[in-house]
């Protein structure tokens, strides 16, 4: 009797597991069909404005939960010989602002330079010059964001090892009503983006030359941690 019960139990379990497996396979199938249908068609980027539009459209796909540029294994193969990213993003270190994802760009479409507080220095400038002058990127985006820890560090006079000199570089951007900490942080973060752009143009003849020739555009953008939306600043 005990053996019979065990046998029935095993039978029921095996039927359940098999049907689960089938369901899983069906789901996987529909996913792969979906991803085939939604596969991102690479748009041709000829101008800085095309690049801005591509990033705006990519961020819209991200906000809408309709990412298309996620066939990473294929992208690894497609980009293994060379790269021609249309844009270079100078972004904060913040783990919640990954540019490749928030702009739905996957592999090979954007260069990304990241440093806490999205500020420039000689190494960042060298990287931006490589991206634009050597590799032909048409757009530089300085991407700030709200609730930035590095900017807060500047406002709060944070001191720690090498971080002290980093936050000191953000201090010229401090602006706004000190009695309203949230607003102060937000306005300072936005001003910091603008100052970084000014400093890039001031400190790099290569980039300011490309901008004057109209070959490259440099724009500020601001990521909202609450919504995932990127606002392009003027
Ligand atoms: Zn930050």
C-alpha cells in the first residue's frame, strides 16, 4: 500500500514537472519571437543632431520598458573587429545611471567615461578627444543626475582621502537656496553639468575646434532617478 502511494505521488510529481517544463519552453519561445520582432534596427547617424535623436529615442524605449538593443551576444560578435560609436557620454559613477542601458544602446554605439560628479580632467579630456577626433563620435553628452552623492559631498564639504580634491572640483557649481537642501542639490547638479561643458571647451582645443567646425556637438543632460527619464538641457 505504502509502495502504491509512493508510486502515485511520483507519477503526479513527474506529470507536474513535465508540464512546467513545457510551459517554460512555450514562454521562452514567445520571448525569443518577441525579441526577433523588436530587434533594434541600427539607424544611420550622420550628424550630431541624429545622435541626439537616437539617444532621446533610446531613453524613451527604456522608460516605456521596450528595450530593443539587448541582443548582447550578437552585438559582441558584430563589434569584435572595430567600433564607431556615434556618441560619447561623460557620466557620474552612480550605479543607478548606466548609460548603455538608460539610452538603450547596447554594445558599440556609445563610449562612456564615468567619474563621480561627471567632472572633467586631463584623462577625461584625452578620452573625449580620442572618441571624437580619432573615432568620429559626433556628440558629447555630459550626463548629470538628481540626488548625486558627489555633488552632495561638495555641498557638505566632505573630506576623505582623494575624494576631497574631487568634491572640491564640484564646489564652483554650488548654487541655490541653502535653506532648501533638495533644491540646492538639484540646482548645483545642473550647474555642475554646465560648468563641465564650459571646462571641456576651455581646456580642449581639439574638442572646441571640432565644435566650431560643426562636426561635434556638446550637450548637457540630466537623469531622473525617480523616473528613468533623461532631460536634454539647453
Ligand atoms: Zn552622481
